[in-house]
C-alpha cells in the first residue's frame, strides 16, 4: 500500500471517530436529565394565543408539576424576533418564522422544576406537530411545523440566554 493511501485512510478514520465522538457528546448534552432544579423559557406562540389556548397550555404545564415563576404577554417586533432566533438566521424558514412570531402577541414564561429543560421539551413534543407524540402540546394545539404553538429552550445555555432575553431582572450576575 502506498504511504499516501495509508495517510488518507488514517485521516478518514480520525475524522469519522471525531464526528462520532462530538456527535455523541452533543446528543448527550441535549438530552441529559441532570436531576437538578432548572428554569427554562416557555413561549405560547401567536397561533396558540390567538386561538385562546393559553389557559389550556398553562393547565397542562401545572399538571406536570412545573412552577410558573414569571409570565408576561408581549408583542415582539422584528428586531426582537430576529435576535431571539438568530441561530436560525441562515435557514430558509427564517423570514417566515420571524413573520409568524411577530404576527400577534406571545405569552412568555419562566418554568421551574427538576429537569425543567428536557421535561418541557418532552411535554411540548416534536417540532412538527404531525410527528409529536400523543398528548403533547404540539400534537394537541400545533397546526404545522411552522405554527407549532409553543417554544422551549433546548439546553441550559439556551435557557439562560432566553430567560435573560425576556426577564433580564431575573438573572443574577
Ligand atoms: N420552523 C419552521 N420550519 C422548519 C423548522 C422550524 O418554520 O422546518 C420553526 C418552528 O416554529 C420551530 C422554530 O422554527 O419551532 C425553531 O426551530 P427549531 O428547529 O429550533 O425547533 P424547536 O426547537 O422549536 O423544536
Ligand atoms: Mg429550537
């Protein structure tokens, strides 16, 4: 075997191992239950607010033992919505998402319980309501992958950023 072939093989192997390792770390980090009291940000999105589903959604949240620490109804402007979803700015659905999120008032909440971040994502259901599990909020109240009724932070870092975004006074630092 030529040396260059061997080196290419080894480089390919190293890249594959790296991808598997970092992919696994990312997956575990996103899906971990740390068994500590956490706070997360929940948003009842404009479609669900307009359809008068806010009360039913909060009822489900409280039935699952989350404590609503703070709650506000706000009308986002484009600048705020673009900032909030800045990680999606290169996605093809970005403009549609900003239109949707500024199309009417939203209800933003800080939720607290043990494992709040992953448990709220679980109660929300998958991004696409058609794929969300039975009984989840997106299954019950979502319309389509865009208009999916609710938002939830997807990691401790996101929860911290998103809570500060709406409730700066709640973040001590
Ligand atoms: N979204 C969309 N089309 C897509 C994917 C997402 O309109 O193909 C919207 C949808 O409202 C979603 C939001 O963009 O909730 C943020 O997308 P993300 O992938 O972060 O999903 P989530 O974390 O909300 O489940
Ligand atoms: Mg997300």
